[in-house]
């Protein structure tokens, strides 16, 4: 049986890295207004925040799927 989850096998780090490469921090911060994208952003600080904040992670995952 195939997994129907479109994010299956894709790590949060892969998602944040790809979004950063595609949009840059400034545009990411405009699209999803969260401090980890607008205030001294980095991959690691974003991962730390997103792992603890389910609503923000959902927005990031949704943007990732939308931008595929």
C-alpha cells in the first residue's frame, strides 16, 4: 500500500532549506509572518521554532506543497 502523505520521507530541514533557496528569508517572512523568518533568520533557529510550534509548521508545510 502506498503512503498517501505528500510529505512522506521529506524532513522539516529539507522543507525549510528548499523554501529558503526558492524565496529567501525576506519573501518567506512576507508569506509566513513568523519571527524565525523575519528576525535574524537561520535554518537552525527556524527548525527549532517550527518543531515546537505545530500551527507554524503546518503553514510552512502548506507553502512547501503549494510551491512544488
